[in-house]
């Protein structure tokens, strides 16, 4: 994610007269759990990882009235709770609780595999732990009704054709004019939400300090850094409320625990609608408040609510019938967003992108191949969306030279390091998907790039496409984050501004507790691993693989991310 790239001049012409400053972390959120409202609902799962119980928890923690009008659902905080089926029912009785912040454009559902794997691995060692996958408050705007139907055509009709499901009609994707309350959802509110949730669920500070491990994936590592350094009662002399005293340790998944975006730079495309922070904190905040600036981060291709919904719909097909021929590309309506996404992800070269020929609908693909084309590292160009779920099968394959050619100048932060491939026979054979654990089998044709480089090998494939599909389509909280608060990024970009700098009350909090850093071998920090962190390196992993990898790898060994987290849960004690 490109946190340093600026589109200078884009917003300078706006007439922004009001200069606003951020609040501090001094006042507890008004009405936090004032009525004791809490719900917990069991989640049924088809996961092959047994012995793990999942539920979705919602706790009422209203925003302050100053946030302005918002949907009632946005006064609740949600998380997915994973625990050992043989362990205690009450969180307070667990041996350890891992609390995970998601990355940019990421929801709680993305943690499903790593959460299950970690809880199961710890149970094998006699430890009953819990894993809480947090949803940011803005995820309250998402409507899972169509996905929950379990049928692709029903979902497409619901989201794109105005048809009802169970008597409900989709209200449409929310525009900037209705997101005024999100202009306040920056780093201050984000860490406040985590603190209020923790204190509501685990009222004893000594208990939190003893049992909770705080961490996250990608941007979640930076949020953890701000949480560790925060003060929540306005008195820096009293430290029981300090962020670092709510955690026994920290964990970072393909990220670092810090208050800087330096380790995450270079992975968002230029056309993201991120405002120019050169305007300064006050002007940017005024633009968000007025609506002149976008309150939710998006881009024309894939990274917007309409097209991110496609990931869940594609997951439905790959979960229900991975080897059946897909009709999703032909059943989807034709509009600018969907067409641009199809062309960007399924164009062999620049000519195909410009003309739209051949189009994705000209190829015969299984449901598994459709999902692989959307998220596999040998297909999708954006590094922070990449998983390693296998490879195309069933027909001839060619180099995908759009947006960059294989073997040319590499930009690991933006495009990743994997060579890109694409089916090469429109109107031809049925292209299937070779799952991660079948790459390198005797019947694998071993496709190579035009320069002779193998596209992939068993050591570079780690995620089960069927379980990725399950995480996308089966979870009650989304895998993606359709409405990511722009202010959360701009606040951190402006970390040296007085308004943000003053939120780091206890800078020593970042190193006050032990840290586990787990990095994807081919992820955002590939080739520039900070050695002083003594990180666990997950070889062959891409950025999302640290969340989605299968419990057993092709080398026969246990999955290293969950193994590391389970071991870290043993100590500090």
C-alpha cells in the first residue's frame, strides 16, 4: 500500500477555509457499553480444522454525538471469536487471547484460517487460547445478504439488479455524501475502539496485561504501535490505562509494530483516491469533514465496494463447485467498474486491455480458476492482494505482460515478485485450477515463462483455494473492507503533525513488551527484512498467505505462522 505516494495538486484548488485539529485520547467514548448490550452468535463452518469453535460477537460502543448521523449498526463493534472447543466458555478463563487488527481494505473474515490454525496448534500443546479477529467500525456499512444466500446468481441479482432476497432489497453502495461520520474515523478513534472493546469484554486491567497479545496484519501492525503508545485517561502519570499495559506482548504479521508506514510503502496504485497530505493536517481534515475529499479509500479497479463484492461472489462458486465451469463472468452486468476490473486482471498485454479482446468471458474457466485469477500471485498484479493458491491447468498458458512484463524491472512492494500468467486459448479448453498441494505432482505440466523461468513450484504454493473460498463466502464478517476510512491513512501519513504526534503519549510502549514478527518471504518486506527484529520468515508466502495458508504445507511441515503464534502464546506467561 502506497502510503507515501501523493497526487499533488489534485485537491489544492479546493476552497477549504476551516482548519480543524484532532482530539486527544483523554475522554472515554460516551456511552461505551452503557446499556450492557452484547450479542454472540455461533458460526457454522465447513473448515477441515476441527476442535475450534467460532462465533461473531457484537458489543454496543456508541460513537460520540459529535460524529454526526450514522446508521445504528455503526454504534456497535464486532469481532470473530475463535476458541478451543475443549477450552473454557468464558474468555476470562482462556490461557491467552490474541487480538488482531486487520490491514488496509481488510475485514475480520480474512483471519479465519490463521485463527483456526493457531487455536488448534495451541490446543495440541495443551493451551486453550482465543483469537479475536477485529472488524473496524466502518465495516458496519456492508450488507452480506446476497453472499449469505449461498447462490451466485441470487447474489448478483441482489447486488447488481435490484432483486430481493428474503424480502430485503439492497440499498446500494454508499456514496461519499452519506459518509460524513467517517471523517472522524482516524487513528485516535481506531485505537479507542480497541481499548473500549477490550475493557468491555475483559474488565480487569491486570487480567488484560497478563493474558492479551495485541497485534495485526499489514496496517494492523502500525495500529498496534499507536495502541501501545496511547494513553486513554488523559493523565500520562497514571499508566494502568496506557495501551502497552493492556497487552502482554505484540505480534506483527507481514508488518512491524511501529507508528510509521515506511515498511508498508509502495503497494497501492497511483489511481487510489488518497488525498495529497502536502495540504497539511488541518486542510485535509476540513476536506474530509466537508466531503470535498473522499472519506473512504477506493480505486477504479477492484478496490471499491462494487468490485470487492465480486470476491465474495467468486468465493461462493469456488466453495460450492470448484471444478464446475463458471458462468459468473458472463452473468455479471456490464458496467464501467466491472469492465475495468476484468480488463486489468485478465488482459494478456496492453492491446488486450485497451480493446477488451479477448475478454475474460471468452475463456472457459472453472469456478476455482476464476477465484485463482482474482487472488493468486501468478495472476493479480497488486502485491497486497496476493495469495499462493496454485496455478492454472487444463490448457496452454502465456506470460501476462500487463501491467508489467515478466523479467523486467521488479517492484516487489507494488506488483510482487511472482511471474504472471494467463490462459492463452479463448474459446478453447476448460481451464481448471491446480490447487496448492497438487503443484509439482507427476501430472503437473510445469508451465514456464517465455524466458524459461518456471511460473511456480510446490515451495511457492501455500494456500488451499477451497479454504480461501470458504473464508470469502462463509464468514458473517467480510474478508474485505469495502469502506476503509481515508482518515486512518492520512492521520498516519501526517504522523509528524502536532495533531497526530500528541497521540503518541508513551513512545516507550512500543518496546515495553515482547514482540513476535512473522514476515512473508515474498511479501511487502521481501528483501529488506529488519534483522534486529529476529523475524520468523514464512518462505514462499505472499502478503495475504500469512492469514490464509493451509495448516499443512507442501514440505509436510506445519504452517509456520500459526506455529509461531501458538509458541508465542506460551510465553510471555
